């Protein structure tokens, strides 16, 4: 994949309530073209809510999202998601699931097949084209999720804890792959996680949210290029310490909170 | 300390297995006992004719062409009535599953009309649609319609919301979401509904044919009963049982083919 995304995103004074549950409090945030931003924060602080607002899957109570910059001409779906629970169609094969976002937009059947083949190779799924999701491990399923998302050449990519449903070993392996895929594709990306390790591995900037109602508590930039990051890098260790000290108290307080919606 | 004891296996049972041969053997045994009862005079002939007498009646009816004529008439009514009710039922069920405007009004009507035994309405249908085929088709279609609406919309209700949101995130059209996500997701419930509607249709078929028809298995059974020809009567009942069995076998085939992904 070439050139990358030239689309920027801007949240302006976004607040959200679910009934009486005040979830997000006046969030404003700019994301530059091709930038990877990680959203971290304690569970229940509104990360998923914010991500859904970003891509137009949820109408915020207040505020709005602006998208700037014409998507590339081969972009079939500017705002594209990768879901925590994969959201694969169980009655479609791997190739069929990847095809879903292309159908109706890529009329030429040969071009479509070629694109699917390209995505299968890119994500290491070439041998699984005709398998059904049920036959795949969690890691393989999420590979389908990212293949489906990248297939439409998105301008912006939204990933909601894409590795959280996986076991620790798979998560480590897939994190490496995702970091490389995201860095190479250079798509404007918002990556939600509660795992600092993931955020440190693949984000240019890490946005820390407070516990509910979610507010931006801090933004930490990481200058080290994504391709050059290694486990145990001194810069990353320092950043991790800083982030963890910010999050720890919030997380333990959030853990003790009652949640009327759960 | 006590001596070593063997840990007993305690998780046996509660997992019945399926043996086709034991089912067939049971049927054969019942028929054999019945034949024995008839041969020894334990079961009087007028009371219940022997299996052999029923087989002879079936053979006679096959040769005379009576069976063919009546079966053909019944199968035609079943096919037309069931298909009509199913197609309208699925369409209405989809509307209930998707549109707020259709939901409450249709569900109110369904709740009010579903409990009415449709057999009670057959005389009315004869007035409305004539004594001919029209009233038979209408009886079956209406009997099939209500359970189909219910199985379709509850199937759609059970399609995971996150799959729908995934479709929306890829900008699929409403019609694409219905066709590619809602309907395949609702299919198991719809096909389970077919099992119910097929037996409902057979019951209504016989009732309608008994009330106002001069052909069909129902009319044939009624005529045989009026003449105390119990061998013909049981022969007709056997045909109904075989009809139900074959339709259910066809449905099992369809289910296997449709759900290879499970
Ligand atoms: N569809 C919804 N309806 C009502 N409440 C919701 C809904 N989605 C999330 N919430 C509530 O909003 C809060 C934030 O949820 P979420 O954004 O999922 O948090 P996170 O992703 O950070 O764990 C929680 O209290 C949750 O119960
Ligand atoms: Mg979440």
C-alpha cells in the first residue's frame, strides 16, 4: 500500500449521555493525517463510545466530528472499523467476509478477487480463504477483521480493543503484525485499548481518558518511529512509567464504581 | 489417613445419543405386535384393521388410481397454501423485524388473531373464497402465516446488533444489510418455523378437506369413516404420516445444506 491517508479528524466539544449515565465530558481532539492515536483509560470510561462517535456509528449528545481532506480515489469506505468481537459473518468464508466491504463498490469481479487475494496474503490468511470463522482461532479471526478493513483502503481506521479477546501469546504475536501493517499503511488511525503495552507499541500519540465521565487527562507523544520500537526501549519504559502512574489511581477507583448499565 | 480410594467417574448420563436403527426397530416392533393382536383376534377388525389389511387397502387404492387422485389434490393444496402463507409471512416478519412503523401494529394483530383455531374459520373462508380451491388455499395460507411471521421476526431480533453495526460501518445499503446480514442470520429460526408450519398445514388441509371437498386425503378419510371402511381410513392416515415424514426429511436436507457453516 502506498502514500497513505491525507484525512484528518477533529472532535469538537463532544459530550455524551446514555440516559442519566454521563459518559463523555467535553472532549476535543485533533488527529493529523496518517497519525496513529491510542485511546487508553479504565474500563467503562467511554472509549468505545468515543470511537463509535468518531466514525459516525453513534450520535453524540453534544458536539460533532469533522473530517478534513479528500480520501484517495481508490478508497471504498473512508471510515472503517475493526471490532473487538471480530463481527464476522459466520455463514461466510474468510474470503466472503473480506469481500463484504467490496461488494457493490468494486463492480469488477476480477478486481475484487484480486484485492481479496492481496489481503489474504498480507494478513497471512492465504491458506484459509475457504474456511468458515468457526473453524478459525481467535487470532485468525481478527486477521480476517483487519483484512476486511484494509481491503476497502480506508482513509481512517478505528480499532476497538482488537486484541482484547485473544490470549496473551496470540496478542503479542498479532500486536507485532498489526503495528507493522498500520505503520506501513499510514492510515489515520484511532486505536482503543486498555493495554498500555499495545498503545506504546503502535501509537504516535497516546490519549489518556479519566474514569467516567471520560475527560482527556493527558496526551503523551512518542517520537520513536513505530518500525524502530523494541520491547524494553528506554524511551518506551519512561513513557510507560509516566502513563501507568496517571492511570493507576483512576483504574482502581473505576474498578470500585457501580455501573447501572451493566 | 485412610487407604487410597479410586476416584469414581461421576459425569455419566445426560447426553442421549441418536441411533437410527433403534428408531426403525421400535416402529417395526409396534407394527408386528399390532399384527399379532389382530391375527389372534385380540383386536377386532372393525375396531382397528390389521397392518396387513391396511397394506392391502393401500395396494388396492394404488391400483384403482384413487390414491393418486386424492394425494395429488392434497399435495397441490398443501404446496400452494403453504407457499403463499410462507411468502407473505416472511415478508411481514421482515417488516416487523426492521420497521418501527410495522412492529407494534402487526404484533397486535398477530397476538389477537394467532390464537384463533383456523378450523373455526373454514366455513367463513368458504363463504369468502368459494367452496372450491380458493377456500382451501386461504385456510392453509392463514394458518401458516402467523407462525411464520413470529419465527421470522424473532429470528431477525436475534441477529446480533454488532453485525448490523458492522454492515453500517461499511456503508452497506439497507437492502444489503437485510439481504446479507439479517436474512441469513434469521434463517435458522425461519427454518425451525417451517417444521411447525408444515404440520400446521397438514392439520388444516385435512380439516378443510373434511368440511368441504370431494377430493383429497381428508375427504377420502371422511368418506371411508362414514362407510365404516376402517382399512381405507387407516390407509389414509398412513399416507398423511408418510407425507409429513417426507416433508420433514426434505427440510432436514435443506437445513444441512444451509448450515454447513455451523
Ligand atoms: N448502548 C449503550 N446504552 C447504554 N449505556 C451504554 C451503552 N454503551 C455503553 N454504555 C455505558 O457507557 C459507559 C461507557 O461504555 P464504553 O464506551 O463501552 O466504555 P469502555 O469502552 O471504555 O469500556 C459504560 O457505563 C457503559 O455501561
Ligand atoms: Mg469498550
